[in-house]
């Protein structure tokens, strides 16, 4: 197994700052916008962005929820491995709100399709945008593209993108792993 650094800690920090600024440009004070981290790994990016928006840009009352898509996946009962559900925690109304889905890597688009279905259980949003740290360009199975992306990556064949967060993995970094 070999791995190549795509983003080091400094580059991750720069990408997060840029993504936060892009969100502010489109959502100003976030009075009608909510952030939804897609479980499991999108929550680390969502929490980090919320923290940047509040601490660095002094925005108040940013609403953040977590959405579990396990039972909405089209591969839910396809494998031998039992999928473990995560927690959904959305303690606000999404009806007529602007939602920003947040996930670490956009790969095939199937997780986002599942999230679009899952969020309907909570109401009808005004609009939904997608923010990803990494956009794997040549891997899409569905016509889904991010509105905000930290970095576009051309991963092919057996290459995987591994996103590490300080809170979970002990470092901020993104690797291209060849197994």
C-alpha cells in the first residue's frame, strides 16, 4: 500500500477558510440556512466549518444537524456485512430553509442521493446545496456535483481518498491511497 499527500494540515486549513468564505458570500448571516453533516465522516467537516464561521467570522446561531443515511442507501441490503446506523440529530425545522449538505468526499454521488431522500422526512427545504472537501471527478454514477469544493481530485482505478481529521485521526490531512 502506498499513499501520497494531497493536502497537508496547512492546506486543509486554507481550504476550510475558503469554503467558509464562500458560504458567507452566499448565505450572509445564515438566518434561513442550516448546515447538515452527513454521517459518519461529514460531521467532522461540518463541525469545523461551524467553528470557523462562529469564531473567525463572528456569526451567531448557526444551526448544525447530523443526518444518517444508512437505511436510505441503495446498497443497504446488498452485502454480507451488516451496516451500522449512525445517529440523526436534526433539532430544527428544515421546511422552507436553505440546506447545505456537508460531506468529506464526493465519490459516486449515491450517498448524496440517499441524503436527498432522507431529508424529506424532516420537511421540504427551500433549496439544497452540497459542500465537499474532496470532489473525485471521474467516479460519478449519478449527475450530482458539489456547489462548494475544497479540492478536485482525479483518482482512478483502485485509488482511494482518505481524509484524516485531528479530532478523530490525530492529524488534518488528505491522502491518495493505492492499495
